[in-house]
């Protein structure tokens, strides 16, 4: 772990944290995201949420909007698996059972990704799928300051269907979802309906499904997520950094509301006016 920490500490992405970070009051009550954006470094955000909730979708859109890398530790694990490197067999056994990879391996993969980004001049980040354990959160907290933690939520009932409906084009890399979600609201809970996000005809024959998106493995991932997420949420809540966000539906309903909650609804306009 010492090596891991040294790698992480030497990364200027992590090092940037000491230059400025928003106080909890700014994140939770004040100018929110726009206050963070007004300062002298790029955002350092974390996305939490169950498998299938849409962390990747929204983190990726925000990364494009804010010009910071979207770093998903699940993608780093899948890249390692695809590389057939020395870790690959060990990782595939863990991932295909829906279990968590060890903190040491995952922090190593993340540190390497951050170092590579640093070499390309990247700054700031939106982390997706990290931290997943308190140990990971503590390691992250030791080496940098996180401005904001967005906790995305959807009713448990739709998550399995959403995972089973996920598809990726193996050529362009874009993600789609073939599931039709329609959960009738009852006992005060809202109706959740999401249209499928279908691929264009050129991607249709190139769609792949993640090996760990089978019903059994998704259920194991959800169980493990529910067992491990509470202390993490509590940790960031106690620091005043946690923003809870109940997704109201699919992307067309959720994206504008998320931008509003992050006080980014006029960000795009301001950016183009300043250009
Ligand atoms: P999910 O849809 O379950 O959120 P991800 O794409 O984030 O899936 O991750 C895929 C798999 O990669 C996980 O099931 C786990 O085995 C591994 N993984 C990803 N991030 C972490 C992490 N921070 N800690 C431990 N294991 C991780």
C-alpha cells in the first residue's frame, strides 16, 4: 500500500487538492457547484450509486461539460481484463462473481490512470465507482480534497432491469440501454418511466453486453453495494460533501434537473459567452 500511496501523492492531480478546495458550506448551501467552478482549479468530484443507476452516463456528460476526465474504476478493471496482463485471470474471477477487487489493486490502477492523465496535462476529475470502501475513501482523503460527492438514486426494482438492458458498441464505445422501464408509483413513491436508449443502425450489429451483467451477478453486486455504501455515505455526509439526487426518470428528465441541482444550468451559456 505504501507504494500505492507514494504514486498517488506524487500525482499532481492529487497534489492540486492542497491549492484550493471548497469548504463544505460552499458545497452544500452556498453557490454549490458554480462556487467550486469559480475558483482556480478544476472540479474533483465523486459519483456514488448502485450498479445500473447511471453513474457512468451522468459522470461522462458532466466531464464533457466541465472539461475534466471521467475516470471509472470499473473501466480500468475491464481494460486490465482485456489486456490479458498478469492480473487479468485473478480479476476476472472476482469481477465475474460480482465481488470487489482488493483496495490495493484498485488504488494501483487508479494511481496509474491519474499519472498517465497528468502526463497528458489533465487536471480535475469525476470519479465513478471509487471509492467503494471506507479504506479507499480514507486513501483518497489522505491525498486530495474532494469537492463534492453526488449520490445518484433510483428505486431498487429498476436497477436489475437497467443492468440487464445495458449494451456497448464495441466499435465506437458508446453505451446504450434496451430496457423499457415503467415502475408504477405507489405508497407516495413517484412513477419511474425510462424509454430505451437505442443505438443508431451503424452500431446495431456491434453491441456487446458486459460479462458481469447477468441477473445473478447483478444481484450479487447490488447486495455488496448495499452492504458497503452506508458508511461511505455517512463519511461524506458528515463532511457536508454529500449531495443526494433521486433520478426522476431517464436522461431527458434527469439531466436538466441534475444540472439545476449542481447549479450548472447556465454554465454552458456562460462558457460560450466568455469564449
Ligand atoms: P457497477 O455496475 O457494479 O457499478 P463497475 O463498472 O463500477 O460496475 O465495476 C465493475 C467491477 O469492477 C465491480 O463489480 C468490481 O469487481 C470492480 N470494481 C470497480 N471499482 C471498484 C472499486 N472501487 N473497488 C473494488 N472493486 C471495484
